[in-house]
C-alpha cells in the first residue's frame, strides 16, 4: 500500500493513482492498482498494488521488477508525483531440496575424537565426505538457503550445515561395530517443509588399541624331567598361546630367563613353542618370560610367564600320608594327620 496526500489546497485532491510503467517493460500488465481516499481530513489517498490474476512471474525471466506509480492532482495544473516500488520475485516452495555428494561411503578411525569428520578414502586422510543441499527453486544469485539436517536416531553422527558428517559421541569401537548406515534428512525451513533423504554408510577403521591376551592369564607351570637335551632334539615343554582381536595372530619370542645364565637353555618359536636344550638337573627352577607381540602398528605386546621346574627324582618308594583339611580353608592352611589336631609331620 502506498499513501499520497495533497496538503497545499483545500479543494485540489489527488484523484488518480495508477501504475505508470514497469522495468523490465511489459510487466505493468502483471499488476493492478486500486486507489481510494484514505483520510479525508488530511486528503490522503492510498494505492494498493495487487498481482493481476493468472499472470505468473517466472524467476527465470526476472527476479526483480520496478513499478512506477503516478499520483496526479485534480487541479487544472494536474501536477504529478511518482513513487518507485521494487518488487522482488521470491522463490516458490513447490519442490523438496536436492542432495548431492562426493561419496555416500565414508571412513573414520575407531579412536577418533568427538567432532572428527568422515572421509571418503579408506585411509581416512585425504578427502572429507561432503553432502551438498540445494533448493531447486533458487539460483546462485540468491541468498543461501538454510536447511535443517538430522541423522537417523541412535547413530553417533551428525551433519553440519556445510554437509560434513561429524562424530558426536566417542563410542566407536571397531571390535564391536564396523559399520554405521545413516539416513540423513534435509528439510526446508519454510512450510510445507519439504525434505529429502540420503543413505550414507560410514565404515569404522581398525586401530591397534588392544594388546595380545595370553590364554593362561596367571602363568604357565611345567615340570621337565632332568636330563641332557641336545640341540638336535630340543624338547618342547609348553606352547604359549595368545590372541589379538586387532591384528593377529601374535608372534612370540623369548624375552628373558631367571637365572640369566640359563638363558641359552631356552628358545621360543614364532608360534609360542618353548623348547629346552642342554642339561637340566634335579631341583632346577627357571622363570621364563615370553613376549607375545601383535601385528599392528605400533606393535603392542604382552608378556607370558612360564615356571619351569625339574623335580627331584625319588630313589625309593614315597611315603604315603592320609591327611585332613577343613572345607573352605584358604591358601597355606595347615593339613592334619588322622590324630585330630596334630599337624602333619614333615618327612
Ligand atoms: Ca576398539
Ligand atoms: Ca581395534
Ligand atoms: Ca592388538
């Protein structure tokens, strides 16, 4: 609505308010004007501009129209005044947004921090995965259109306005979940809120975040008969076993032996077999430390502990004892001979 007034005269009124011209030319016919006395005491007239019925303005033809409105007084002088009205042709809202992307398959390492972005390359180091959201009813000369972006519920990812997929929870664990399939929804900011969706698969990349696990968690304890074990026929006394859920199977090697001067008696194969060579005497006891290392980078290792003992040989029949012990006794509790209350005599 435009307002015009004629304040110089008591009897000369503005009587004609009409659309004089348009730029680009020809668009005068797309609009109509109606005018009326607005406030008689101040002789104000108003001019309403309306769209002419059925005439559609296409933004592909013009995005703005300048209308010139002329007001002419009633007096014989017929003096005139003009107003310029700039009409911006806004995008219609008849279509959903359009989603494009450089890839809908992404990669991210399991040890990534919150805020980390998803890449398109399997090394997760070169190219960020990026979605692009556009409104098919706008052009590059228009102001950027704002969209609402959401990711299907329960997924540890979000999408930024720029279209990057970011981690929003530090729950990634390749050993538990290797892949997330996200449904990304993009919604227009104005009614009727058209939306579009795209499915993005995010692969979790393995990191060497676990050390090998020795299958006998406390330690191995083995006995070896005294004797002389030659290098041509080394005696395998135990096979240490371990697993690694990141990068296995673990490889084994001898770390150290206590006492150290017995180190040369022991060797460990890559698969964990502990062998002995040389002479072992009754009563010998050795502590053998074996290292299990995974195949990750950097390598993670766990140590296995093997107690090797050589029993004292018995040259006569062993004495036999019948002993008692109370149930639920703890370690190092004393056992008893049949005479109740008498401790077991040592041989
Ligand atoms: Ca993990
Ligand atoms: Ca891992
Ligand atoms: Ca590992």
